[in-house]
C-alpha cells in the first residue's frame, strides 16, 4: 500500500508537505498541491479509513463561537467546561480542536475542498443558511449546541423545565401573593421564547397571575438597566425572574443601590449558573446550564456519525440542576 512517505521520496520533498497537500492545507502552494495530488493518484495512494484505525486516528474538529456586540454576553458560560466536555466526549479518537468565531460572512471551508476538517460544533448560535448548505454539500457532520433547530442535530438545555422549577420554588415562599415579572434582553431569540414559556406555563399551573406581554420587561442591553426603571419594577412586583445570571446580577446591584431588601421585599432569580453569578450579592437562585454534559454529549454524537456513520438525534435535551441561592 502506497504511503505518504513513498510519495515524498518519489517527489523528493518532505512527508509533512505531502500530508499537508493531501489535506488541502493553506501552508502549501496551490500549484504544488495539484502536483502532489496527481502523483498520489498515479501511485494509487488511498487515504486511510478512520473507522478501521479509530484507536490511532486524530479527528480535526472546528468549534465555532459567536461574536457578540455586547461583551458581557461572553460571561454566561465557562469556556473551560465547554472545551473539557468536547474533549471528553470523543472516546474512540483523539482530536485537534480548532476554534473560530462566526460572522455573517463566515465560511466553514477556508479553501476550495475544505481540507481535513472531520466535523463542526456550532456553540450558542445558529449557523447561517449558507453555512448549512456548504456543510450538507460537503457531507461534513456537525452539531449545534444550545439551540433547537428543526431538521438538524442540536443539543439544548431544558429551558422551560428550568423556569418551571424556579417559579415553583418562588411559589413555595410567597404563595398566591407571588407577583412575578420576567426581565430579559433584546435579541435572545429562542432562549427568550423558551424561558418565557416556562414562566408562563408554571404561573398558569399554580394559579398565579402573569401576563407574558405586560409582565415582560425587555432591555436593549445591560447599560439600559437603569436605577429608575428597577425602582419602578420593585414597586409593582415582588419577584423579578431574570432571563440569565448576568441580568440577575445587574438587577441585584441596582436594588442594593436603591436600598431594597432582597429577598425580604423582592425576590430575584437568574438562569445558567454562569461564572458571573459568583459575584452576585446576595447569591442568585438559578438553574444550571449543564455545559459540560451538553458539550460531552454533542461530541460523542458527532464522533459516532464521523466514525460509525450513526445519525445524530435531531434534538437532544439536557435538564439543568436547580440551585438555591440567597436572592429568593
């Protein structure tokens, strides 16, 4: 069987150059890539099948992260847990993990044939339709993390269930006197819809008045959470259910400046158990976004599709853990 070493000796170049050329590396001149590929064909070179060498194979995986306009949105998960989960999810092969940021002009393949990328993980954002078309055209396995998109492999937290747990906890404290408001940020899309739906369903089940339109208060960004606005909300409601821990932490800070007692006068909750929660005083009640488990499950499913050609689930939900804090 012809190897890259045979090709390298024939052409009197390094095996590293041959390997890069056969994988469409941008480090090799395009004209040389064509010559090496032609020589490989003449010599009958066959790229090894991953499924027959899984114990010795190294998969090349791209992790695509969103680029937020608001920098605070990068605080809602632990990046180290995301990486650890992905690495632990690949059990049959080792991986080279390449991290990139998405944009409206993002191209999954930086050169003509896509090189040697075996799979993609899109975390915390929806890939564009053009990106999805390119992935399907090249038949490259992929998975989307923390989104639920019909027809493609996704993993996501049980947002509605998590919010249901939060409302149920609040009801135990305040009973029928519970007056909740849902506090959110612009442009959170599906996450916003699912979490609001969870609050609404739980309130209806418990007989608590909650209007998903009138009792939802949306801020354009964190800077828009003003002292005056929070004062107004604290006079109307006795519970502020925040879309995430970032919003919850900012709300707690404003209430503290106003001298409003938490949780005596008003309860506040967050969501995600993000790193920023550790800065909240009092400590936020929240529900974890199980990022480690989400990433591990996504990686395992992706590996199964790459190696064993087992299709991934269209959507896989992971339930987070309710975490009691001092804020409620």
